[in-house]
């Protein structure tokens, strides 16, 4: 069951929609566009215990969002075109760019047909170790293990997980601990935890993430821009400067070796203010990237022409899939205010 914070946001979204004030805000705002974040696109509803349900939307919802933002006056554009519009001397038609993190298989199965039919440009950010089949989709693995067990042991802690409430508490406790660990300690801790339950992290990764053959479909797709997302989906701010730079540079080099072209766009894993900051933004610029996106909420303004490696995004997530909420989600100025809230900075995978 979602807590008071979710209920407060849902109530606020409903109030904003009912008041029709979002239309007035968009007209008065100098916001030039928005970048949407997506992860998974799945037709089936999440399980009763699914703490990662925030990461998935339905194909119907994705289809509706594309149509609705166009009806609201936005143009769906690539990130290359977004850069042009951010730097233009005068505002042009407001834009929306769709971005997908992590290269999940369902992007190929469920999202791509919609994007093609709608002729909607998009960017796919790729963590290369995941595509090699050797990464850890640890947040989903954690959910799957906790979901299957009546109690779990993590380190010296024995945690009950028989009921949905107990599972939620166990997941939250282990997740918080894993998030506090830098690579490779996080990977080591997760591997030890998974081994205790006979859970194959490699097979799990391969079942969720596209391989290079599937990813080639996107490399050849005119609507798609491939972007880098580190090698290991590493939370860069927890690494040393050299480790962080290597994660970024190697992922770019690997994608260039695979497809003959170095990606010019990047997404910081987790993407919150805790996961990436000024050091990482400067690294992205030094690596010659055109853009790098965070998960910090907000719209895109002319001032971002000088901050192209720390662009905010607005999450299209599983908690807010009511059609009436799209008009709120398309109002970038509202989300720019939210970034001042430290509670927003936790981020999601």
C-alpha cells in the first residue's frame, strides 16, 4: 500500500487537473520543453507485492501520452533537435523527448511498435554489461527474492517477509543498505544475498535485458538515438573520479565498437542529486557528450543551454497512469519547483 506521500501527490495531480490551471501555467511559462523518463512497458498489471511498479507503464498509456502531448501542442523530437531548440535565440514550438533507461526487452516487444506507429523519436540508454548478460538488475532481483520467501536473511539480519507489509519493510531495508554501498561492494553484497537463495543473477539479467542482437534493431532504427548509461549501471557519485570516468568512457567506447558510432547522449544511473552531481556533469562535458540527463524533476528552459550535461526529466511511471494526469506531467514548470524538495532526490534505478 502506498504511503501518504503518494496519496498527497495523487490528490494534488487531481486538483491541478480539475482546476485546469495547468493550461494557464504552460502558456505563462518560459519552459521550452520536457524530457520524459521511462523504464519498462508491460501490458500486465504488477503483482500485489511489486515495489518496482513505479518503473513500469502499460503500452496503452504510452500510446495515449504520445497522442495527448501532441494534442496539447508539443512536438515530439529527438534529443539532437531538443538541443537545437534549447539554444535557439527565440522560443519555438514546445517539445517533448521520450527516453528509455536500461534496455529492457519489453522496450523491443511492447514500446517499439507504438513508437514506430506514432513516428515518435526516442532515446534508449544502454548499460553495456547488462546487454552482455553479466550485469545485476539488482533492484528487480531483490524484489523477486523477497516476493518468493517467507523470511529473508541479509548479512546478520533475519527479516520476516510473509505478508505484503513485511515484504515491503524487508525490501526497503535491504534496498537502503545496498544503495549506501559503492560498486563493487554493492555487487558483492547482492551476489552473496542471491546465492543464499539459489537465485541466478546472470540468467535473471539475460531474461530482462536485450542482447546485442536485439539491440541492433534499435541501432538501425531511424527514430532511435542510442545513449550510454555506464557499463555496470553504477551510481557514479559513490565511485572515485577515475572509476566514474571509466564507467562513462568505457560504455561509450563499447557502444561505438558494437555499432560504429560513439553515442553523444548519456543518462546517469539512478540520476538523483545523490547519484550524480557537479563532478559527473563536468566529466560528461569533458567526454564530449551533447547531453546527459538526470532523474531530477523539471522542465527544460533556455538556461539549460549552459547545463546540457545536467538536464532534468519528468518520470512517466506506474504510480500515475490516469489519463487525466498527463496534462499535469506535461507542465514542466510544476516539476521544476519539485526539485527544491530534498525528498525527491532519492532517485530510482
